[in-house]
């Protein structure tokens, strides 16, 4: 699927990200979504109030026409379609040193302040009042010029037979202004009047101020995305290729191609994902992985675009660019998570759909109720205005997206990428964590500890044959065999074996020096009918010591009988933070399970080192890759919510089967990419403590969502009756309404202080 902005065009199935100006509350979100979903070719539309943007999925076809229809629909709904870049430009624009979006607020304050001063004077015993005509002159431009946006949006809402914040504000302030004008018009000369011009002007000014403060706070929730974008440098030092270029050329990063070689100087950021081909240095990858310590880089090591080069100048061969780079994938994951809706948002949408009509009914009932008790029309009307103002559902629409943006943003800064809002919301319910062993809880770099050859078989010859069979494999055990052969100065040729086949979960098989060799698990040897003979006891002893044991057998062409050649014992080390992670999760009340393809002895031995309890069913050994998903499904029985943690291709089905899949990425691409796409959460560095951190930020984010929703509803539940009973003036109601939005976003921003647990 292609992703395009409002300024690009494609002829394939695509998603369009579009900025939308003018949205203020949950009702606006619903109306824009409804308008977008009616458009031909639109399969899904999600609108985010916190980012003031929409993500639209369109079917295959001419996206230029689809984009035009989408922008027209947004405009017809009463809002302004913008490119995402234009949204940022509006926020950054200034006039004479003053932010352009603050100018209406500043003008409103200047015009409203004289109207409020007499009220302040009353508090100090100074009683004076501006003349009616002066109040009219000050309040009218605020009402109809600064408040024009409320009339426009409210009118569009009425035409769509819906309601929104602007409709409530425009009705309420117009009522206060009209009442004051009518009282002034019908008054006798010299009569002392109590007018309400200050209510209409101050409410509009307070709403504008609240929206400006809210916008500033919302920009902080997107700081993580902006920081990630800022990591990518603009220029790269492209080295000559000896054909078209004969000297170093500074080029735009967008011009780089896979295979180019670039020079990265000390203190510069790597322009693209690549491999070091000359020099050595250290890379600061903290903004990508959350790892504070620099990582040593030498020839052959991979580097990630956006990470910071240390003190050495290096030459890097470009491996991945554009959307295929790690940084681009990180940004895409964070943007996807922030653009999506959490399941709890559905409840909010249902409430918002009926909220404004209910408020209008309550305001009408308030006015009629006061008139019934014998109050004057102006008193009844002002109380109804207070109800309209305080009931604006601004905070309701911000409660969930603001918390999700802050939570996913701070998580990304610490190397935790949350794929979507649903994964975030489900993760806080996890009560069972299943771990793959190799590469997840262990280093994933096993060493060949023992090679026990059969009687009459040369150990070095066996090792060389095994290395020839494994040299083309990327499996950790295969690499351990090749490394052991190289360490003993054996020559391992890449073409020494032919017809090599990998048998999933068992081993590998191929022709070496005219014989068919099979190297794999003891279980596979049993399936092949290999009789290990005296080697069997030695293999069992090595397993009981905690080693992972494989066997090598050969068969001559035309012969059905396998001959055992040797048993090989491998050992791996637990990761530095693995035992601490297990203890942390256990302290949080989690049920823990180790799912391993190793033999029972090796799995039990590693479990003991990690603090897992085999006696309580926390170890599942000899599980084939294809069976891991079935194990996860069994763990989910009884209503348990399961998180599966893995890092390889063979973990992808299990990650997809879990309620929440967590993939440990090594940021170098390769096999973990498959796991990343299958998982709901990606951990950008291989520290098991990140699992506890991911669950913790999920719990905290969901807690913020609940707090925000509580306060959003509490403002209205408490404020509407107080306003209806006459305890709140329209000015106080306006201040409370503005405060509700700012407080919800500010509460969400507290998540930015979160830090993952440290060893």
C-alpha cells in the first residue's frame, strides 16, 4: 500500500494523510469522518483531533481525483483541508514577533479587558461602569469578527443536522450579546443598566485562549515524531566511483542509492542504513533504540541512518534508503499508532454523537425552568448561556488521542515502537508472558562447546564436514559450527556442500564429498532412524548438563542406513538483563513461560539460570517452530491475555497468535523484520527488561486515558447542574471549559516524564 500526503498522487491502493484545520471537539471529528466515509472509493477514514489530521484509505484508482473529492468533502463539512506541512507552517508563522495563531487571542484580551475591569473594581469596593455604547463598541468586534469562526462552523453543523462546540459557543454568546443590546435599546435615558456584553466577549476570548494553549500542548505530544524526523541529515558526502565521479561530492540524502559509499565524519549523523567498509568508530543510537551507551562499529558492522557518529571517520556502503530504512519504518510505526483509534474511543464517539443535542435541550429546560420560577427573562437566558458554554465537549475529544500520542511518543524515544492503539490498550491487560529462548532471553550466539566423534572418526574431519554443510546457513548453531572450524584453522569453502536443504525445526541436510550428511537435533535423528550407539549415552549426559545437542550422520548414495559420525554440544549465555526482567515481571504478577525448541535438559538448565520455575510449568521444551503458535493459543485458554516475545522469522506465527506480540529487533534488518511486522510492539534493542517497560508504559497510558475521560465527563457532570442552578456565570463557565481542554492535554503530557526500568 502506498502512503501519500495531500500533495502527492499515485495510481495504486493508498492511504492519504491530510491536515484538517478548524476542528475543536469530538463532534467535529465525527462529522468529518462521516463526510469522508461517504466519498466514492474511501474504504476507511480515521480523524484525530489531537493531530488535527485524517488518515483515509482509498481503493485502487486515480488518487488525484480521490484526493480532490476528499478535500472538497472536508471543506463542505466546514473545515479547511491542508497538507501536513502547511499545518506546521501555520503553527510556526509569526507577525512582528507575535505568533500568528496568538493574534486573535491578543486582540480579544485587549478588547475584553476594559469590560472586565469594573468587575475587578467591585472586589475592592470601587463601583464604576463603562457606558453602554462603549461596552457595545468593545464587545461587538469580538463577537462578530473574532467569533466569526464559531458562526461558520456552527452553521455547517446545523446544515449537517449535528452539533459541535462552535454551535454551543455561538448560540450562547450571541444570546448574551443580543440580550445586552436589547436591554440597552429599550432602556430609558439615564437608567442604570446591568448588561452582559462582558460575558459574550470574555467567553469568546477565553475559548480562543484555551484553544491556543491546547494547540501548544498538542504540539508537545508530537515532539517525538518531529525529533525522529530531525535525526535524518540533509546532505551526505558521496565518495567517487571512479567512473562518473572522480572526487567526493556533497549530495542530498534523497539522491543516495543502495551500493553508494559515503563518508561520515566525527559528530555527523549517518545518512542511511549501511555497512562500515572502512574505519572504526562508536555510534550513539539512543534516539532510535533508547540505549544510552555508544555502540562500537568496525568494518562489517551495520549502522542505522539517523544515529550519531562518534569520534572516528568511517566509510559506509549504503544498504537501505527511503521507506526501507530503519528510521523511516520507526517513524511510520509511530505515526500509524498515533493516527489510529483506541477501542475505548468508540464509546467516546457514541457519547459525542448525542452530547450537543442533549446540551441544547438542557439549556432550553434551564431557561424555561427559571422563567417558571418567576425569574426575569435576562436572568433565565444568562443561566442557559452558562449551560451552553460549560458543556462544550472539547476535552472529550482530546482525552484519548492526547494520551495515546504522548504515550507512543515517549515509548518510541526509549526504543519501544507500538504498532497501533489497539496493541497499546490490550497490553495493559497482559497477565501471561511467553518468551522464545534463543536471541530473546539468551545472547543468541551459542558456542560449540564439545564435539564427540564416533570411534574411528577423525574429530577435525567431522568438524570440517559439518562446517561445510552449515557455512551457508544463518542459524545461530550453524554459525557456531563455522566459527569453531575457523578457530581451529580449518578451511571452509562456501561451495564444499551441494543440494543443501534446511529442515525447519530439525536441522540441515546436503551432499559433502559424495556422501549425504544430516546435522540436527536428536529428535530428528530418531525420525531418520539413526542409531547413535555409544554416542547416545554421551549425548544424554551433555543434555543433562544443559547443553543443546545435535548429531551428525552420513549415508552413502544408494544406502538406506545412516552412520553416526559425532554429537555436538552447544552452549548459550543468558542476556545480562534477562534474570532481572523475569524477576520484574514476576513481581508484577505475571505468569511466565519459556517456549524453546531445545531439548528438555538444555531448556531446564537455562530456565534455572534465569529464575524460571520448571516445577510450575514455566518451561516448554522441544517445541517446533510451527507449534509455537499452538502453544500460545493454549496459554490463552481460560481468558488469559498473552504477550509473546520473540526475535526471529520462526516466531512470527506465534507473535501473530498472541494477544500482543513483542518483537526484539536488532536494528540491522534481516530476520527480525518479519517478526516486527507480525508483532504489535517492537523493542528496538535486545534487552529483556524492555518487555516490562513496554507493559508499564501501556498501563500508564491507559491509566491516563481513563483519567482524562473521567475529568472530561466530570467537568460536564458537575458543571452543567451548577450552571443550570445559577451558581456559574457565563464568564466562569467559559474559563472552566477552556481549562478542561488544557488540563486534559497537560495530564497526558505527564507521560513524557516516563522512563523505563533500569538494571
